[in-house]
C-alpha cells in the first residue's frame, strides 16, 4: 500500500482495529473487510513490533507517528489504535 492510501480514514479520534503479523516476510498494510492487517518485520519483543505497527499505520494514514496511540492489545495480535 502506498503512502497515505488510507488518508480518507485519518479523522481525529478515530479508532482502528488492527490484526498484526510480526516477523512478516512481506511487511505492509492492507484493508481486508474493515480490518487493517499490518505485517511488520520487527519481532514481538520489548515493544518493537508495536512501535513498528504504529509507524506503519501512521505512514498509511499520512499522519505523524506521534498521533497514533495504542489503546488495547499490547501483547496481542489484535490491537486497537486511536488517532489523536
């Protein structure tokens, strides 16, 4: 997915349900039936995958990575992020 391809979803206060694949062979962001699937190459250790997912989501939305906040799912593959 190209940069800012999901820019139409970038509304302050919006929440995004995300399904994460850490250590993905092909990192990327895809919208699949209302659920964002994000693959990152980072391992799920010490919050590295969470940081990579937040950065990938921010990149896809076309916003600064500091605006994307993890609400739920810090240790789960299913996460909820909020755009501030």
